[in-house]
C-alpha cells in the first residue's frame, strides 16, 4: 500500500481533530510548568494547516509540496516555540520524500524520522531534558527499528506510538533543562512535559490515519 498527498492531507485533518480535542489537557499541563497556552498554540497551528491544505488540488500536488505548505502555514499561525519546531519537522519531511508522488512504507518511516530529527536540530534538545524530543526521538528510533525488522507500516507506527508514550511518561521524572519550564528547576519534577504530551497526540493521530 502506498501513501499519497490525499492520505497526508487526511493525516493532517486527523491531527487537527485530535489536538483540538486534547487542547484543554495540554493547556493544563502547560499551566503547571509553562504559560498554559501550549494546547491553544498547537490547535491554532494544526487548524491553520488543515485550512491551508483544504483547497489543494491533490491530483497535481506531490507530498513534498503539501508538507511544505503545512510547514509554512503552521509557522505563520504559531509564534510560540512549537511553531518553528513543527515547521522544521514538516520541511525536513518534505525534503525526505522529494520527487515522489507515492510513498512506500519505508518512505513514510523516513518522513517520520526526518520530522523527529528536524525538531531535535531546531530545538537543540537531547533526551532527558524534558521536551517533546523525549517522545519524538524514541518514536523515530522505534519506527526505524521496526521497519528494518521487516514490520508493516502499521506495526512500525504502533511501535513508534508506544515508544512516544513511554518517553512522555518518563518526562515526569525529569527536571526541565530547556524552555520556560527550565526556570522552575526541581519544581518541574512530577509533571509530564506538555510538548511531549502533544507529541504523543500527534503521533497517535498519524498512526491511526496512516496505519
């Protein structure tokens, strides 16, 4: 089974619906260690992406063009830190599948890994610093390992989601080293990082939509 621009637009629609439904929880998480707007920012971003992708002629749009449109619209809608991070993720994903109208399972996993690497590079964050990277990087590694082991796309994405969930839970036991929450020091302990929580929501929607 291959994935095309229409499938990717459906994926972004699914993410927008999931983030909107999770908005209040994400804001509550952010209220403990940030400024309580993470859910709003993410919902704004993915809503803007959905609106920007809606008028595209999918018969003539390649995945790369669609992903670059997603990047631009997310960045324009979200000034907060998640804006540049997800915009970079989508631009890296676009570059990873350049020139392809149909994406194989391996292409989709490469796209997923490119997103995680883009977030890591742009945020200059590493595992253990209580950021969305604690969910994204393990997820990308798990997807890659599953793909290499001959698993289907559905199985690879399921492995990614499980790893993301574990990673997000692990942020409870971390002291924030990046972003606004880093000012709290030890007080950030015991709380899931909102960026890692929203990463799980995004990856879950991607898994359900593409798997």
